[in-house]
């Protein structure tokens, strides 16, 4: 690669397996997108959440595909299309080919920031037409009750991130596990990671209950005394073979898939 900035990405993925190289390339681009969003002013209205937030801020040892946000700040500052066009302009100046696909007609705005041909250019795919993409999602009507922190973090770039605090991040994960209509192994890996941290705070229950009500929860409100029992009931019903198969491609250390078991999860809730 002639471009020195892209050459840095080439050096990051060199001598990696195709799977690990793809994960690392996507993470690098996530950092670059976050930096461009920050410089565009978009981050003043958005709060970062989800798996990529956990990885960037707290070194979660798994990769993530998406950049997830809630719209918590001044709505007049928010324009997903304008912000992502700023991202495209910044990366295009470094000779990246960037294609944007934006869907902002629903409550959850989504976009794909696509990099056609990059995997082939990085020697991570034999197919010149294969596309590496980062998905961006913004919940424009988030449940009430989230607490927001601001942190400086360095992961491929130095970033100043508005993000949900620890208790609110756990609440968001519990909501996903309890209400997601399909099994997502990454949720369960994250749950085990959360619960095994002795200093991680209890979930933000006002936020969790607001999110559950918003998504049609028909059961009673969760309390400090009840949320673990309700979660145990949900975990007991999952297909844990499917859980492990889903999360394995995203782990930094493939052997960690052996930690993702129902027994481990339930023991942490005892």
C-alpha cells in the first residue's frame, strides 16, 4: 500500500489468521469512525453502548461488529447522514473506498459503513468484491434512566467518548438477554464477563425496567431481589451449543469458548 495510513492497517493485520485479521481490521475502522464522529460533533448528542463500547472502554476480550448508540443529548445536534458523510470524507482522503447505506426512517436509525475491496487489499480475502462493513445503530427513542459518563480512551486512536455508565451498560445487556427473540452467544459471553468482575456494580434497575416496559415485558417489574432469579430462568432455557458457536469467531483467545457454559453463568448468579 502506498498510503502510509493504510500501511499502518496493513501492518496490524500482517501474519494474522484471516479471521483474526478481519476482526482487527474492523476494530481499527471502528476506532477511525468514532474519531471522525467525535470531530464532527456527533458524539455530544450520542451515548456509546454495547459490545464495542465494552471492548474500547473496559478491554472486553472479544471483538464486536457494531457501533451502538442512544440519542441522549441535544437532538438538534444529531444528523446521522451528515455525520457519516464526514466520516466518508475523512477516510476517502486516505484512499479508502467508502460506501454508505443509511436507513433513518425508523426509531432505531441504522447505517452500514462499507469498505469494498479492502479485505482483498489486506490479503484477508481472495475475492476483490468482498466487503468489510461496520454497522452503526442509533436508538432515537431510548428508555429513560440511563446514566452517562465521559471517558478518554486510546485504542488505535485517542477518543473522548460519551457512554453509558457501568450499571447502565449491564442493564442494557440484561434487557437484550431477556427480550431478544433469538439466542446471541455474544450476549452470554458478555454476561459471564460482567458477572465475573467483582467490582462491577449491580444493574441500573430503573433503566432495565423502563427498557423492558418499552419492549412489551408482561411480567412484574424487576427488583434487586428478583432480577437474578428471572435471569436464571432465561439462561436455563437457552441452547448453549448455539451460544458457543455464535461467540467463538469473535474471541481474542479461541480457548475462551470453553468458559461460555450454562454452569458457569448460573454459578455467577448463585
